[in-house]
């Protein structure tokens, strides 16, 4: 007999989702700890910084960052990162922690803790984009496709904003669906640009 309320095809889908999530968590746990990956060195590029100010204002208000005791974890510049850690590795470590904790919060229907996790990642995303724009980072696989990498990252952060909206609305089903999209985004990006 299966879990109460799950039978047949629903139970099969649940098992596949659970296996996929478990595999993802192992995957990001291993990748976040990989400090041997060296950033590709390239010549300096002209600095140009594009930021969606409306989204930033809506989703990442300054008072939320000021109240976040973890905001200081992200250096002011990608040049200030610890030796041997590039901007993407730094962002992935924060995402790894956020994704692990978010899964637990979703499983316990405690969505109120999710926004703080997402807000911790935003400054790291800015560092990643600064490093890319300065020509200081290229992905280890398919570095010539840096524009596609940036586009994929933007979609991923759109999915993070959807998770944020779902959490703020206390909508468990919507938050779960958004989390699934994020997991798929991680897999797609790692397949295209890391492995």
C-alpha cells in the first residue's frame, strides 16, 4: 500500500520527483564544494552594467538587505572574493544553501523563511554579472556561449522571483512548482556550461 492519497500514476510521479530532487541536491552539494575549478581568464572587456531597476526595487528593497545579517557575506566587488573562489562559485554556494533550506521549508509548509534566503543570493548575482561584464569569468564548458549563459541565468533568477512571490503569498503549490523549475534550471545550466 502506498502513501495515503497517492496511488498508481500519482505515486509514480511523486517517486520520480523525489528521486530527481535528491539527485539534484547531491549534484549541487558536490558542485558547490568544488573549489578546484579555475575561472577562464580572458582579456578585459568594456564595463557595462545593466540592471532591471524595477524588479530590483520590487523584489529586493533596500530595507530588506539592511535587515539581513547575512548580507555582509557577499563582498562589495568580485575582486574582493577570497583567493581561489570566483564570483560564480560564490553565488553557487549561496544558492546551494538556499535550495537545501528551501526544500525543507516547502516540505514543512513554512514559506515565510524563503524570502530571506532569496535576498541573500541577490548580491552574489550582481557580483557574477560584474565579473562577466568585466571579462573576468567564463564558464568552464562552452565559454564562447557566454551570452547564452547570461540569458539562462536571467531565466533562473526570474524563477527565483516567482518562488519569492509564491512564498510571500503563502501558496504552497505555487512555491513547490517554482522550486521544481529552479531545479530544472540548475540541471540545464550545469549540463550546458559546467560538465
